[in-house]
C-alpha cells in the first residue's frame, strides 16, 4: 500500500512538473523570427547583380537549406548536433556529457548546446557562459521547437551564424571568402564554414589563415570518426589552403540596381532582365575605353534584344567610384542629350512610307534656306545631286532637312513618341533643327527607337524587369524599315572592326558635346554614348571615331557572330533608279529653295578645331561679299576687312564662337578651342 502511495505521488509530481514546465515554456517571449536580410538584385538567370548590407552594415543574405550543399549540412549536424532531428530543443545526453567533461577537467570543455539553443542565442545576441543566459537559451530553444519546424530552425542558423567580421550566415561567408553561392562546396570549404561560428580566433581567415586551417582540420578529423567523410577525402581536404582575403560582393549595374531598390525597397529579392556575364564584360569595356582619355569624359552603353524588348546590359558610366571628375554617379543612359545625326534613319524611313523617296531617288545636296534656317553639312562641303541611300550613309544634313520639311517636324516627333521615346524640344515647338539633333533624348530612348527599326518598324518598349513585354506604336512599314536597315548595313566599319554588315549609325551633336553610335542585327540592338556629363564640348570628338569602335567591340563581346537580318518583305520595291516611278526618280523639296552659291563659308579654322594659343590666329573665308566683319563670342574683332585671309588678335584661352559676316549680312561660324 505504501509503495502504491509513493507511485501515485511520484506520478502526480511528474505531471505537476510537466504541466509547470509546459506553462513556463509556453509563456516564453519569442523574439521576431522574420529576419532583416540583405536586399538582392538578380539577373535573368538568378545570378547576383548587386547585394546590399542590412541597416547595421552586416552582410546577411536570405537562404534556405535547399540552397546549400547537402555535404555541408551533414558535416554541420555531425559536428554540432548529431541528434538534431530527435530532440525537442535540448539534448539531455549532450548536456550530461558536457557536465561530466567539465567536472573531470575542472573547466568548461564543451557547452552541450544544441543547434536550436545556438539559434536562440543568435536571435537574442546573448552570451554563452553565464548560467542565466544558458537557462534562457534552454527555455527559448524549447519554445522554438514548439512553434516552428526543424527546417525553419536550420534556416535561422544558416542565416545568422557568425562567420567573421560583418559576415553572417552561410551565403555571406561563401560569397565573401570563396566568391560563390553555397550550392557546391569542397570538403575543405564546408569544414571551414562549420568551424568558423565556434572558433572566434578563426573568423578572420584573411588575417590569420593558420588559425582557420587548424579549426577546419579539427572539423575534418571529426568527420572521419562520424563516418561522414572517408580518410582519403579528409587527407586531400587538409592540403587545401584557406582564403587569404575577403572578396568583394557583386556590384554590377549599380545605376539600375539602385533604381530597382529605390522603386521597390520592401522587396527582398528582385529579378531584372540583365545578363550578369554580359554586364560585367561591358563594364570592363567602359573602363578600358576611358583609360588614358580626358578625366572628364564619361561613357554609357545599353544592349537589348529587340525581339523581346528585354534590356540585357546597361552601363550608366565607367563606375560609381569616379564621382568627381567623370561624375560616375550620373546614369547617362537616362540623361537628355542632343542625338546629333542618329535620327536620320527614322526620317528616311518616314519619307519612304510617305512615298516621297526611295533609296535610289536622287536628291540635292546644296546650300538651301528654309525661312531663315540655312543648315550646312558637317564638313562644310556639298555634293550636288546624290542618291538617297548615299546621302544617309554619308550623313548629309541638307537631304535630311529637306525630307523633314516634307514630312513635317510634328510628324517626326509623333513617330518618336510612337517608338516609346520621350523627347524634349526647347520651347516645346519642333522646327527643322530636330532633324540634326535639335532636341533632347536619352540613350535609353535612342536604343528603343532603333529597336523599333530593327523589329520590322514595330515599336518595342524596352523593359528591365522580368515582366510581360509591351509593344508601342508602329513607326513605319516593314518594307521601309527593311530599306533603312539595308542602307545602314552598307556603312564602312571603323578601322580594325570586322566587316560584318552591321546596320549602324553614328552621330555627333553640335559643338562636339556628344558622340553616338547605335546599331542592330537580326536579334540585338546596342547604343553607345560618350561625352561629358556636364554638357561641355569634347574637342575633336566624333561619333564615328569615338563611339563606333566601342559599338563593334560591344557586339563582339555579346556574341561571336551577328544574327542575320530578315529578308526583304514581299512588298519591298527593289528596282534600279531607271525603273522607279517617275515621281520617285528625283526628290523635289516643298518649301526649301536653293540659296545663292556665294554664301560665306569658314575655310579656316573648321568647326571643332583645337589650336595652340600662340599669338594671332589665322582665319580664312570662302565666298561671300567683302568687306567682312570678324567676331568672337558676339563681339567684333576686325571690321571692314577686304581680304579673305586675316590674323585675329585678342582671342582668349578656351572655347570661342568665331563668326564672319559679309557685306550682305550673311554669316558663317565655327566653335574652336584655344589652348
């Protein structure tokens, strides 16, 4: 009877203790389990483009056990918590063993902490040695096991484990030490990552590689005892060296990734259409292009698939780090600049659509005046009567202005907007000067325009997020778009570039402020811009000399060979000039008229010239009626000059707008730089 009473009391005491323990555990205040992890921006295939630290400056990247090499998980559990999947947060066997070892040694030999207890400590950032802290870890570990799954507990450890310095978690460690994701690890790498959280002296392998190797090898030795690794693999792993330096985290496409983060700051992982490998290659090309050039010169590039509208690479500058002279923090793919002659292909295509011209049509290239607007060609020369196709390839200004006058500047602007571009016109009302770059456009918009030309004349909205593509309006007919591409493919490549019949166009804005090159093949379109972000001139900069070689090099880095363009649509009029309909044999301007042949022209110095400032500057004027007045920046230098050659004094160092006015009030001018 007495033993029965004792048994009842014991069961009652056990039940009472269990209930009190349950109540104690259930009343545990659990810290937030939704961790603040680094924002990530990934490329189209999931590769990291850019990763950001959390608010306290630590690298802590989101991860799940499925993202980690299974061999590392096996080594971690074998070394830290062999009964992880069997205990309820506390392992009595491990704690008894730790107590026995400590009693025998007279000091703490092992803590007996489970992986769950370590997670509890990391969540609260508590210490490991004090009994009060240990008791708190036990209570929180028991509570965690009741609230979340073993997989979630393992995920917390993989995210929070201290890996040295400001690295937390397995992904931060593998990226920081090995430059890769944790999906595939060598035995030596896995062992080091297991050792680092428990070995403070080894957490800076870049500073003390020997300490890291000792800690790693202790883990490897245990793996043999636990039958996780065979002896020969352990021996081979011990011959590996430890990382001697921290690797930089991915920081590709800084302008676009910053933009993505600013637009969606609460999205932990964002995916863009960019290709990380291509992006890295073009960023290297940008740095190489500017090496040895002016410290104020910047560059921008953009690559897109014109079939899908996806942007594959976007280089806004040569690097954020060059923030002073080159203003690398400015994304020049979005800056408004004068496009120079790069709109001419659109003008010709619209003229073909309107039935005003054909590639074989003859058009005049001679001085003309359009209600006071008298444009000149870039080289100051005129070719007389010329084929339309040749006029485009030579980038002549007078034919382009005549065609713009015929189709109407408003219609040209409407076509630009149909392409998805957002051009800006000074004063709001477009004139004929828009044909030669008298408006503001971004590189993004220009690439988008050429994507429409390449896409059979169908406008294509470029996109940089992984979302459904949207087409914009139609720019021109399929036949006209093909004719434009065919003409552009006839341009000679820059010296040293392959003769691959790339359809491309260059452009140089007024005063040599912007150098452009945009081209496309059957699949891709690439745009290149070079200039100064502050808009000041770049003396001697021409699109053909500066930007075109970069364009061809970019295509070479994109793929080994160009994709063939589509064949001409069946409705394309492919005939020689003699077989053209009579109205298409010669273009007749609507309102323009031939100007007198004796308009003054600056023979020297030419526009964009850079001269050494050493006394008087020689100048010469062709045509025009004497006497001449010479002016600099609107102020007279010499008046009543009868001779066509003159020496000009009083010109200051720097840029000067030099003008000559003849007796009839007609003028010519050039922008020069004196050094």
